[in-house]
C-alpha cells in the first residue's frame, strides 16, 4: 500500500466494479436535431418517491 493512499480508499479501489446486466442497460434514445439538451435531460430524469405526499 502506498503511504499516500488511506486504508479505506485502498480497500475500496481494490474492489471489482459491478457489471450491469444487459437487460438493465438503458436503450439509446433517438434525439431530434432541434432538441434542447436541458429539456431532454429533464424528461429522462427519474422522479424520487415522496412517501409524505397525500394522494387523496
């Protein structure tokens, strides 16, 4: 271990990255040429679940 690498960082860096199964990989999107990148990114952002929201 290098003296400049803390033990926790060295342990985390030694772990193998998890592979994403093929069925979970996002499909490529066809983007119109005149699409606004900010609008496009906002449309595909996941919405967090709010348990405190009253649905009735």
